[in-house]
């Protein structure tokens, strides 16, 4: 049984790495097209708006997709019901979240972002992207990762096709005009995801009373995911407001390079999602053992990645143009970030799988608050260097707390 599980995990990891690499390649080319076409100022504005929507996206659905994986791993039944309920909760919650996103954008970004831009991006990300994400989680629950990869790959490739069409069109190359293309590609991707999942598992069913009951468990997944988005993306919005959209654009370009290079690490974590829950039924020992393996592999990969990024950083000027010269120093400053993140996320997932989601979410929420405060203070004093300082301080502090909590809980369960 163990060998079958190991083979299944390796197969899922390979499917996820393949899917994630496809997504990363599509997103990377899209990023290059838009960054070069829009320039640092408009690209920085777009990055600020996307950062706001990304922080709210995890609250769309209130963690129902994660609950679906957890329940299926524990009982292996009612997948259609949990899938339907996740879509229901996402549809209802997205209405209020879109309104919050537009309001937050007006407050944070001020006059530099139009209401139309904010509304269009929020609809695309908070509702349409969440629908794609929920359908992919159906296949995570079933450990049919090739279909999850297909859904995400189609979404990214469609956006790439629309980005190419946008750049080659005769329209004004602005963040506002791209937002419409972005939303339409999201609509088509969501439609495809719903159609594919209907063909694979049958129609979704709904039980509003159960959906409301499960929100109690799901909301902690949302808090954790939203906090993660917040301490990952708040620096882009803060730079757009407190520094300039040009600096925010250059910083976002650097951050995207680091993010794409760390794709294999995220793929391994995604492939092991259901395994963390399955092993966690018997306590923390199983998830911790799995986390140790992932962390070791991740540290080796992230160390090699940091060296490659350091020496390869000047290539970004050749690819994006001289307007992104500042991104070279930014990339080098962020080079070690994946090493810290993989340790933190490995043990965070171990805690999640063993039922310590509340504690994990509290730590992530505190880290988000810390990151907000640090960005506000440090960016005003040190510009983009302040954003880098805030990111590292937050990630290192969170990693220390998560690892300490995981080993303390492990020790308590053994004694």
C-alpha cells in the first residue's frame, strides 16, 4: 500500500510540475508581453490593483474548496455536493468582496486607479478565477492532478492568447483597456472549467444548510490563504501608493521572476495536499515526516535557484528593456526568499493536515498585520528596499513561529 501511495504521489507531483511549468511559462510570456507593452508606470498600476484583488480572492468561497478536499480525504463521498456548495458560497461571497475590493482600491491607490479598472479586475479575479480554482480542487480531492493541471493550464494559456491579441491590437495600451481583455479570458476559462468538471463527475448538487454549516471550518482556510496573499502582495499596492507606480512596476517584474522560478516547489506542495490530510487523520507524525522531506528537497533547490537568480539578474534588462534596469537589484535582493518560504509552507501544510488549521491561520493573520505595518513604515523611509525588508522580516518571523508550533505540537502528541 505504501509503494502504491508513493508511486501515486510521484505521478501526481510530475503532473503538477508539468502543469505548473505550463502555467508558469504562459504567465511568464504574458508577464513579458504586458510589462514591455505597458511600461513600468501602467504595469505598476495594474500590479497594485491585482494585489488588492489577490488579497481578497481567498475569502471568495470562504475555504469551501479546501473543506471539499478535507471531507473527501476523510470520507470519500459527497464530492458533487461539496463541489456545488463551494460554487454556491463563492458566488454569494464574491458580491460583497468585489464591492470591498473596489472600495479598498479607491482608498489605497487613490486617484491613480479608476473605478472601472478596479471593478473589472475584481470581478475577473474574485469570481471567475475562484470558479476555475474550485474546479481544480475537485481533482486535487480525487488525486487526479492531470485534470487540475489541465484546468489551470487552459486558464493561463487563454490569458496569454488574449494578452498577445491585446498587445497586437490597435487599442491604447493601458491598464484599463487590458482589464477588459483579462476579464473576458477569465469568463471563457471559467466556462470551460465548469463544462469539464460536469463531464467528469456529473452535475453539482447544492445543500445551502450544509454549506452554511461548513463555513465554520472553511473560514479558517480563507483567513490563512488571505493572510498569505496579503503578506505576499501588499508590498506592490503599498509601493504604488507610497513610492510610485514606476517603482511598483519594476518591483513586480522582479518578484514575478522569483515567483516563476519557484514553480517546482509549489507543484510539490500542491501534489501532496490530499496526502497531508490523509496522513493527518492519525496525528501529526505522518504530516511532519512528509514536511521534512519536502523541506529538505526545497532547501536544496532554493539554494541553487538563489545562485542562478543572482548571476542571471541582468538578463531582465535585455528581455524587458532599459526601463526595468532597477529590477536587477530587486531580483538579487529577493533571491533567497523561496528558501525561507518553502520551509514555512511545508510545516504550515503539516499543521493544516493534522487539524491545527486554526493555530496556523492565527499565525498567518498576525504575519499579515506585521507585514502591513512594516511596509507602511519602511517603504516611506527606504522605498523598495523597505518592501524587501518587510517581506523578509515577515517571512522569517512566520517561519520561526510555524516550525516552533509544529515541533511543539509533535512533542506534545508523543508524550
